[in-house]
């Protein structure tokens, strides 16, 4: 029974962490794309002073999404579930190894 609970905790923890990593990488990609766009326009503008350009601002807001309460809770919950899963597995193995000694 401990093995099943351990596996479920590890599975759920891994899924939570994978979801957060996916969202963080998506945010990072968006921020990086906006930064690259702004750099390219600044370079073009420096070579062509008459060029009308626009830049994106507020790209830091996308990266701050990670620091929201829900995001932090998902990361902490994911690591906690992985830790609980590992601890339960160690307990299960300890019990399994101790049974022959107790007989």
C-alpha cells in the first residue's frame, strides 16, 4: 500500500513541477522574443535615424507571473509531494527489509 501511495505522490509532484516548468519556459520565451524585437528595432533605428519605430514595454510583467502565489504554491507542492513519495518509499523498503529480521 505504501508503494502505491509513494508512486502517486511522486507522479502528482512530477506533473505539478512539469506544468510549472512549461509555464516558466513559455514566459521566458515571450520575454526573450520581445527583448530581441526591441534590440533589432534599436539597431535598425541607429542606422536609419528617420525610421519610425515602436518598442514593446512591460515584458518584465510576464516574467513576474512566476512569482504569483499560485505559481509558488505549485512549485512547493510539487517538491513536497516528490519528497513525501521518496520518504514513503524508504519507509516501505525499511519495513520490507526488517520483516525477515523480526521473524
